[in-house]
C-alpha cells in the first residue's frame, strides 16, 4: 500500500456536507497478484460511502495500480463536527486466498491554532513578523535590529538595523522586495532596503495614538492603532484610503499585529492578533481574529493561541500555517491556519514510523507517563486537549528517533491543576497521527 489521497473539488478540505473522492495507490512488493479487489467501508454514522468497490485487476511484483478513474466516494453528513476523525477499513482480496484489512483515517474540517512546530524566539520582546517566501523576519520592541531567520529552525541568518536605529518597531511587512516597518515611538511607517536597512521612504502613520499592526496585501498597507481600536487602509505613499472600527470584542490592550491571509474571502483577509485582558493587568487570552477587508468578522474564524502573552502573527500561505509568538516562554510557534490544505486520507501508524502511544496509569492522578517510539528522525509534537478540543497543555517537540517518555502532572500551560474528567493526548506531525484518551482523577 503506497499512498492515499482525498480530493475535495473546492479547497482540498473535506467539509461537513461535502462529497470527496478517495484515491488509493495499491503497491505489490510480493508475488504477482491477480483479481485484486478493494472494498472501502466504515461504521461511522456521519459517513456514507458510495462506489465502494474497485477492481484493481492484476498487479505484478514491484508494480502499482490505482482507482483514479473510478474513485471511492464518501459523503460527510452536514451535521459532522469540525475536526472530526473518520475511521475507514479497506478490505483487499486477490486470487489464492489473499485477504487483508487496511485501516485508514480521514479528517473532516480543520482545527486552526494547533501547534505543529516551535523554536526559541531570538531577541527580548518579539513584536513583528514578516515572511518573504523563504526567510522569516523578526522585529523586537527592545532591539534596534531586524533579524532574518530560518523559518524551520529559528536560526539567525542575518540582520539589518531598524530605521533611525530606534527600538519600538512593533510590526513589519514584506512587499515582495523590501520591508515596511511601523514604529510606535516616531509614529511613522518606513520602507527599508532588506539588504542593508537603508530607509527608502517614510511617512506619518494614520495610527497616531499607539501604532501596532502593519501588513501589505499586494496593493495597500493596513495598520492598527491599539488605543483608537481602528484599522486603517492606506496607499504605499501614505494616503489613507479608508478606516473602520475593529469588529472583534473590545478588550483592554487589544489590537496588536496584522497579517494578510490571501486565501481569505474576496481575494484575501486580515488576521489580527489580539491580547484580551481582565482589567489592565491580568492576561485572559491571546486570540487571532480573521477580518474581511470591508471591516466585518469572518464567521467562526478565530482561535486562541498558546495561552501566553504574545504580539506577532504572519502567514505561510503555501503551507496553510501561521506563525505566532509568545513572551513567556519566549517562543515562535507554527500553528494550523484557517485554510490549511494538508488534509487527506492517511495510512495507519506503520506508515508514520511511530509506535502506539502508551498512557500509564489510566485512569490516573497527577503523574501520568506518556511514552512512544520513533524509528526515524521526524518532528512530532505532543499535546493535551480537553473534551471540547481546546489545547490545554503543550508537552513539547521531538525530532530524533528513539524511545520517549514524558510525564504530565495534570496541569495546564498556566501551571494550574485541571479539573477531573476526560482529556486526549495527541501525537502530531503536521497532522494528527494518533490520539489516546486520558481519564484524569486528582
């Protein structure tokens, strides 16, 4: 068995109510096989399979065959929950009494904000991020340099000085050639040479109170003002085209950085990173909100980031992921975006080079052992979710082969004991590869 793909005709995401084609590439590494039949089935009440049988014919040694010309078809009920995992069984038979059941899984919808990678953030107080298609650029509220990073590892590849050698550069944007910089102290927007930091042009920001976010949509710049709670659209020469009040709930110290999501509605949308405080001192949550460029919220498109104080957001559209940061711990995270395209049908664990998760004891109190094995070097993350699907504890990233054992003390990322109940441990590598239930009794 070589490969499974799920083809959605619209956006490569299998949404509730949609019908998708499931294409199987069947490989033979043994003796020649004749009259190879494959029947796809599921016991899931949310799913209806049509065209469930395919005749692969004869497959000789070291050859493959697929059902591309007549795919299996699966329909997800319109009431299927988002981020729902479906279990399939592919029953293969061939002449000579050959019979094999192959488990497959598929995901309906996506859960944005799931951590898929992380690295330590350079600098003191990372505030802005920009992606040039190859490198990730980082500005810092307390430094007078803008650093260029390897987006996979976080290693520093170079740096340029900030405009006028000032700190408090709170967001940056990439326009295809140069960087744009938003400075809260001077209340100016600068266009700078990405090779040496030389200022090409500058003008006053329309965010005159507390300039924060900045992004570029291919034609216009967009900026936020933390204190006036507005978003401004302006030309690259500095003329304000329009402005609107931020439609998200208004918290203390709210609007931070901006990013442009080209896959959003009407040719692209804005992503706004916001810090929600209780009063003026206690951080409640950090949330990414998707906002259309006409000033309205995109329905149901918001998620909480890792539960730590952060400022920055940027988009990798090709991968369907976002970068967000936190100040405690001082990290940059890759998280799944609203339009993540890497969704499909995957082979079960032997294909992933991971052994089954082991949870012990279970039910358990405040010292839970979680173990697994990787037989190749592969980045995976280990997370704990509550029964509603909310990420409550990030247990770390592993990238080298070997046996792993991690202990969880029943606390969330804020170091608070979680209430008794059912939780889920997920081992992930770009997509969820295994989940185990934990019954927490403290």
